[in-house]
């Protein structure tokens, strides 16, 4: 038995130390287990010299210690009840020292050697104590991630609360609060009430995370900011904070490994949809006006490819280069296009969401503006994800629930689609019509040819 193991066992034999399951110790163990904090030895913590992010216990045993499969091999559960139970005819681990021998020496149930795929960890004494403290609560009601308490889930949002976009932010927040009020009126989610904490997007996501440091939130929902300036995805990943139902219209869809999942279709997909629609234009000039990084990249420009214009381009000058033809544009470009477009053009609008979101309210009420509807949709989606994730939560629980939820109807006729390889809820919608967009973003439309 090596000196490190003797030292650890000696520490564990001190009266009361093995039962030192206080919140601070378990919290440190949770950070090590989940991979939010690296082991002190870094990649040297295992003989396999695993990268720091792969050495986290949760990578194989799961965020709640439920086990599963890794590389085609079964991985056992690590929560306390499973460790104490007999498995495959072998006795359970009798005490913390036995669990520690499995982690450090690879000595499993009944003294049998664990498979080589199970790393042997060279732990520091403080790390061993913290891991053992957390293993006593992982996967139980005591395993509470930041922002979650017995009766409360704190959620956050970052939206503009002042300046020219203050009305937009106020409508989003009103929709979010209305959606969460629906859930709380039904008793909350798994017995927990949802609380919403809002920060001003003008101060930035970094400042919002700093404001929540003392009283953290479990996840962000329905946020709206300038992604190009913020670099929020990197900040959220660093903070291990998931963000669902994002209202940012980003250039590319989030990747599966990211910490964000959007509602709206990304700009790249909107441009691709416009290119496909304009390819069928029968005659005349083809123009496309879009925000973002410009035209899609093709291996070779197609003969029927449109001419791509930035929103600030001189549309009247561009439209005089040939006979009236077809023009496509995104919702953000619509007011500028409609103000400058000469008569005689066939128009195609691409929306990043279903048209129902933009339809004006029958009574003209502010509670049915597009931004309110988006906030309400974000809240309902988040509530459903919390319900599907279960009572035992972890930082990526909402994103994992999205992977298992291919479709959900948020309100009559308003569907979102997600999946293991899809992290945006709505696909681009092509609408061939004559449109007018009012200041609130509502669409008045007369479809052309149905």
C-alpha cells in the first residue's frame, strides 16, 4: 500500500472526519466530480494522463451518478445506495475507505481489480475527503446545483432594460413572468417555485454573472443581447451556466457541446433558405438583403445565385442594374427594404420564427406583441424542460432534456423542434408576400399566390 493511500486512510480514521458531509466540503467534491474544477495534479491525476476535462467522474458515471455506457462498456452507478448494494454476486462497498481504495488503487467489490478503463486517481487528501462527501449525496435531493434550493429554482435573464430597446426588454420580461406565473399557479415544478432574476443587457452578460455570484441562478432563459460584442457563449461555458430559449439571432446555430439553445433560426440558415427561394425566380434581377456575415459560401457560384446586399447598401441603385425581378430579405432588413424598393418586384420575407409570433393582436393589446410572445414561449419551454429533467438537477439538465424532446407545442399551433444534433427551436419560414412591418415588429401581409 503506497504512502499516499496510508495517509488518506489515516485521515479517514479520525473520528468524525468520515462523516464530515458539510455543505462546503460536498460543494468542493461536486465541482471535482462534475469537472467544474480540475484536480490538483491536472492531467497527472491519472496514470492514463487523461485531459483535465475528461478526468471528471461525471464524464463516465453521469452527472447524477446513475452510470450508463461509455465506449460500449457498462459504467456502474456511483450514488451511495448503488455503492452499498450487492452487484454481480459481489458485496457492496462497506465504508468510505473501501470506496477510496476503488478510486485510488482500482480495488473493487470483494477486493477484485476494476477494469483498466477505470482510471486510478492520485488524489490530494483534501480532494479525497471532498469526493467522498459528495458521493454520499450525488443523485439525491441533497445534490443541489447552484440556483436550486428545496422549494425554489432561481432563473435569470439578461435583456435591455433601458435605452432605445427598453420596450423590447420590458415585453420579454412580462412574457417570461407570465409563463412562470402559470407554472407557479400549478404548484411549481416538482414542488419548487420558479423565481426570475433580471439583469440589464446594456451592462453586459459578464456583469450579470458577477451580480449573481453571491446568489447564483440555475440557468438563463430568454435573453437578448449583442452576441457579436458579448462573446456570451464563452462566458456561459466558463460559468457552467446553461441558457435555453435564447432570443439572440446568432450567425450559426449553437453546437451540441455549447451551453446555449436558441428559439430563433440562425442567420446562416435564413440566408440559405433565401438562396433556395430566389433560385426559382423566373426572370429579372435577383437580390438578397440580409444581416450577418453576408452571402453563403458556395464551391462555385451558381448561375441563378442572387446578388447579396448588406442592409445599408443603396437598394435603389442596386435595383436599377436590371429589370425588376425577385428580392428576398430577413425580418431585420424588412423596414429598410420596404422604404427603398421600387414597384414591380416579387418579394420573399424569411422569418426566424413562425409567422404566428408576429401577427398583431386582435385587441391591439401590448401583452400580445411579438416580444411578449417570445418571452412567454421561452418561459413555457423552460418550464417543460424542468419538468422533464426531474427533481434531481445538474447544470446541463435542461440541455439534456432538449436532446430527448424532438417536438413540443408551446401554444396552439406553435411548435418547437429540437434534438441531439439541433439546438434551435424554429426553422426559417419563407413567406412570399407584400409586407409591411410596423415599429413593434408586427407583420401586416398579403400573400402573393397563397
